[in-house]
C-alpha cells in the first residue's frame, strides 16, 4: 500500500487519515488548469517589413509553448524560424521534428544552411498596417523616420551585464569603427 505514494510526507498523511478512519482517494484524476504569467519575448531579428526571425539551435518544449502563446495572443505578428537543423527531433526517440512542429502549427521556417529563404522573407512586401505592429518608431539607416505605432514589442534597455560574449561585442564595435 505504501508504494503507491511518492514521498514520506504522503505516506504519513495517508496513515494519519487511515488511523482516523477518514475515507479518501489518492491522486484519483487530473485537473486541467491554465498557468497565467506575465512574460516578455525578445525577438532575435525584426525585418523592416515586420517579419520576426527567431534563430534556434535547440527548440525546447518551453520555446514551443511560448510561441504558441504568443501566436494566440498576437495572431497578426509574423514569427518565422531559422533552425540549425529543422530535422532535429522534438524528443529523444520521437518521430516529429522541429520542421514537423512548424508545419503542424503553421509557422514558416528554414534551415540555417538555407539563408536564401531569409532574403526572400526580407523582400516580401510590407504587410498592411495593423494594430500591434512590431514597429518601434525608430529611424531607418537612411535616417528616415518610421511611423510610430503602438508596439507590442518594446525596446530592450541595455542590460547591466551583456548576455552575449564579450568577443562578439568587440567585433561589432570594431566593425562600426571601420565602416564609419
């Protein structure tokens, strides 16, 4: 009887209830619930036409859930994936791949080895202005002001310690200096 419990505390509680002759059921069924939390999503890249590119080496269960939540709350945001390998399996020993998941959930994706697709995405016509556009009202490289609209993607304030490695930061700074 005690091997059906998963902890010593559960055993003690069951013994206590039995000694008092209080009837009970132990883990009789699941109860579905929704876990609501306020979260923030930081897109990897946003193209001028509003398409978001999310680059993934690993595509974890939490990543997949996050993108389904975002899609449900903001169906007008166009998120597309670039995978190191879209044929990678979602789970060890599983049959479904990252690409299969995207197809099932109607997300566009490509392989990192096929970045020509990203160029095609960038050349797609800009979508009609819609509520919740990802535009942040910033200037373009030509200095022309992009129209400011309510944004669901807020600008990231610089972190106190960069999450990117410092070598990459130095290379970007060196590139900026040489191109000026």
